């Protein structure tokens, strides 16, 4: 039986409607208190809901880009670590070549040559065939290219270089030609090592510049994510103090409404006394 099939007095119907409205407001307030949001769906406020959604979507995209930047930073850092190791190996090789140049004993020179070639092999292990400086499948010291998503449609391409001893950035020939005291090939090796050190310094500056760019954009992305999330929250979050006060007021209104409905029904109940 629908409510229209029951005859209610005007006072009872008014009180019933007021109770229904209060119950609806109570449900709304309870939802806001449980979720912490005043806008939970488009029905609550379509403009704020979709605008906040666009802010959150943009923040989500930037978070993905930020993760990509974090990986890129480690890739560039790995290359930079490789350059440091190669520079140290070159210094060691230069010391060996200098010792060979000053030696007058052929056997010692041959021994120095063997040590020199071991160091060349270690350089190639880092930057060439060994691929030791690789991170996430990319080795910038082997000439690989790194594409970095900076977010908002921006990107950065970091071009690597070959740091192997066969060139083109470095050219460090084998010491097999070191055969006798005063051999000119020893001087050639020393000159190649000096040139290699200079080339590595230039490449390090480029790596450092790219690393600085990615780190700056990562910081910017973090700030933008925070700004976007705050913007979305400002559009959708509820004032919990206000909603708590509303809940108390509505509960009081509901109690009063029930009492009022009871009083309104007393006129009908008095008819029963006639029987």
C-alpha cells in the first residue's frame, strides 16, 4: 500500500516530509564524514568533481613521469660512476707507462706492458664488451641513448658516448709495441692517456648537465603533484568540524521531528477513546 492510500492529517504529512528530508541530510552527512569528502560523485557537484578529477589525473601522469626520471637519474649516475672508475684506471695506466719510460730493463718494460694491457681490458669491461656500467639495460658509456619523459609532453634525450679503448672518444692502444727501453711507443701511450683524460672530463660535464636537468625536473614534478592534489582537495574535501556539527544538529532535528509527529497523531488517537 502506498502512502497515498493512507489518509494522513496535514500536520502529520508535514512532519513526515520533514523527517524524510532530515534522514536524507543525515545520510549525506554520514557519507561525508566517512569519506572525508563533500563531493564524492558528479551528483554532489559536477563542476568540482570533474575539475578535481582532471587535477588528480594530471598528478597521476606526473607521478609516472617522476618514476621514469628516477630511473634515468640512476642510469646517468651509473655512467658517471663508470667515468670515475675509468679515469682512475687511466691514472694507473699513466703511472705504469711513466715507469716503463724511465726503466732501462727490457724485462721490466715487458712486465709493465702486460700490466698496462690488463688495465685496458678493465676499461673495456666497464664501457665496452663487459657492459659493467649498464643500468636497466642502458649503458651510456657504450654509446646508448636514453630518452627521459619529463612530464607534460616534455622529454630529454641523453646521448651516450663510447668510452672503450678503441675509440672514438678514447684511443688507448695496446702496449704490445713496448719492447725496449726508450721505445717511442711508450711516449705515444702516455700522450693517448693524457688525451683520454681530457675527453672524459668533457663528457663528464655533459653527463652532469643532463643529470642536473633531470633532477631539477624531478623536483618540479614533485611540487606540481603536491599543488595539483591540494587543488583537487580544495574542491572536494569536507570540513570535518562543520560536518560533525551538522550531524549533531540533524540528530536533534530528527528527535524533535519524531516527537512532533507523535503529537500530531494524538488527534487521531483520541478517536479511539470513543470506542
